[in-house]
């Protein structure tokens, strides 16, 4: 049984998709805890209702990123996770923190990396006239929104799209590829090849939605 700790900052719809898939598909895993840096994160309620342990480490209570990350690591480690899952966790992490969870921390980012790291990905994709947008699940390294890509999904940018419409289309894809990626991890289906990650049996690591 692999132990998962999921970090959120807000509504937690990706966390919810992972919790539900884990239960419905009988993964060899359990969600040991959901941790938020915001006390008012909507997703905490869902987790608590499912009987999952929750914790808050409020970044506003710490003088530096190092202090916050040290306390966050202490709380995470108290749940002894095999994998840390960043699911809309909106904090920049210190190199010490990312090194501690090297190759055992995943993130989801709402763009086709390496395009549009950082914030406001959908606004920027529309402003550039992108025809394709998407989402990436990747292992976390010290560099923001970099690290080995586990899976990507591409969706069209349609005429008349605003950021809200595009983010809704991308979110549907997020809810498919994040549970799939975490499942691969807990099933030991991911294989490192240098700095890249592939699926052991060659399963498609991309999802193309029309
Ligand atoms: C998701 O769209 C996720 O890709 C994005 O935040 C949203 C969280 O939604 N993450 C980032 O922008 C990370 N840089 P959720 O709380 O409903 O899962």
C-alpha cells in the first residue's frame, strides 16, 4: 500500500478526482492526508467528509520560505508518504524542500510545458493566439514548473474562448491525467531513463482531446 499526501491551496478538484479514482479503481494506495497552506481551502471539507486526515500549514504564519517549508515538511513526513501530490498548491518551493522529495513529488500545471510556466497560463495562451493548449503532470524539481513529464493532455483553443472557457476545458483533461499519473506511480509503472520518465509497458503518455 503506497501512502499519498496531497497538497492543495483552494477548491481541490484534482485532489477530489484522485481520492475518488483511488477508491473506485482499488489502487494499492491510500490518501493519508490532505494539507493546505490556506485555512479556507474548499477542498479540506471534502477530504474531512471522506474521513481523510487534514492539516493546515498557513504560510502567512512564517517569516521566510525556508521556515514555512521546514514546517510543511515536518507535517508531511508525519504521514510517512511514498508520494507527495501537489494539486493546485500555489507556493514556490525552496530547493531544500524539492530535493527532499526528489522523484516522489508530482505537480500538475495547466499548460503544455515548457510553454507558459508560472501564472495566468490560459490568458497568456489566448493572448498569443495558441491553437492548442493543455496540461502537464510532472515530477517536481527546484526549477519552477520543470521536471520530468509523466503525462500531457492537449485541448483545442476555440474561437471566442476566454480564460474561463479554456480553463474549464483544460480542467476536464486535468481530472483524467492526474489520477492516471498517480495511479502509474503507485503501481510502480513509471521508469526513469536518465532525467526522463516513461511508462514501463509503453502506455500512451499523452491524451489528445478534440
Ligand atoms: C488547476 O487548474 C491546476 O492545474 C492549477 O491550479 C488549479 C487547481 O484547481 N495549478 C497551478 O496553476 C500550479 N501552478 P483545483 O484546486 O480544483 O485542483
